[in-house]
């Protein structure tokens, strides 16, 4: 059964490339970002267009609250 992978900083660069690779391996991807929600949504849309499952989530993982 495929799992889910959270990629923090997955909105662009190495994080986005990692998100694409993980999605290509069949995992659903949550693309985490702190303040680049539009870039994260674009990355999720790209994964979806390629047949993968992805969602953009915005939050600060450095702040426990």
C-alpha cells in the first residue's frame, strides 16, 4: 500500500524535485511551505498533471503551536 510523504520546503528547488520523485514512486505527497503557498500549489498541480497525488500545506514546522 502506498504511503504519504511530507516534504517540507517542497515548493521549489530540491524540495520540489524530491516531491516529484516521491510521487513518481507512487506515494501521495504533502508539499509543505511556510510562506510560498502559490509555489507549493503549482508544484502539487504539476504532480497531479503527471498522474500523482499531491496537496500543498502551509505552516511553520519550527513553531510547535
